C-alpha cells in the first residue's frame, strides 16, 4: 500500500519504528527490523515526507515492514528552504492524532500543489481548513468586538479569533485580497497568493492554529531559529537535514 513516511524512532540495538500516514488516511507505526545499522533490507531508508510503497506482516502488537520502497521523494519540495519547512510542518501535523484526519488523497493533492508556484497558497488553504475542522473557525464576516461589518482597514485578532476594527482593538492588518483568500479557503483549494498576501497570512494562519491548540509547531520554532544560519550556508548544503524530532 501507499504511505507517507512521517517519522522514525530508534528501537533497541538495530531496529527502527517508522510512523506512516497510509492510503487509508490513518496513522500506522511499524517495525523496520535491522534498519538502524544496515541498509540491506531497506535501501531506501525512511525519509520523512517521502512517499513509499509498503508491505506489512502483522505480528504481535505492531506490524513489521516486509518491504518499503521509495515511490516518490520529490526534490521540488526541497528546492527552497521555506518550501521544505512548510512541507515538514504538514508532516509534523499529520504525525499527530486528530479527531478528523485529512484524507490521503487530499494530502497527495496538497503535496503536488506544494511542489510548484502554488506552494504557499496550498499550504495556507490547507491549514485554514484544518483549523476549521478542529472547531476553531475564525470569524471572517463581522468584527468580533462590535459585530458590525468590517469594510476597510481590516485587521485580524489572533486572541479574539477573527476580524476586528481598528477602533475596536488590536490586530494584524489584512488586505481585502487576503481576507477573500481566507474566506475562499474554507470551501476549496484557493487560487494564487501574491507575495504581499503571503506575508500577511504568514503571522496569522499557523499562529492562530497554535494559539487555539495551545501547542506550538516544533517545525516553526526550528525554522525560526535556523533561518539565518541556513541562508548563509545555503550554497554549502548538499542536502537538507531532517528536523531532529522527526528522527529520534
Ligand atoms: Zn468593531
């Protein structure tokens, strides 16, 4: 079956436990026996974010991997640091237990969209929809404070969870286009996102979700800490290192 590798954890002297998001849209952990020190049985390793073809043997409490072949590990998802970190953020999100997990086909569509020019748009749309799926729908129609329409100088309050007038409280400014993008994201995969819109949404979509969940994304913290270091050494880096918490 097809499955996305999410994270790998050392187990004992020579085994790994690999967590996957499978084509049945569910999480699965499996033993990769002898995979820690030898590449013989699993030459393709288990790259977080890689799409694999796996075969399992049910035994005891956790199945073992009989076969795990790399079906697609696309370098287009890694050609820019921001893109790579956004994809790792999706992988971190999938590795958590959710009351309503996104479907496998939705995740594959997101993966395709994130390879190219629509990377940011697909990413923000996905997380806006996930926020709503978790019951934290932001108020995007009227001001959260006075309940009146917000027609100009639109702001978004992370704390209040929605639009707010400048006169009613503090919030991050949001252009008409970005406001429309957020509303459209609730129903479908949205269209293009300009650079300025992406800049506006960056401090809103994920921070709002983090605030509602009361839990920060580790990927975002790592990204923040490493951004300066990475950009300096960009040319020297042959390959991107997987964030350490996805590889224990
Ligand atoms: Zn108001």
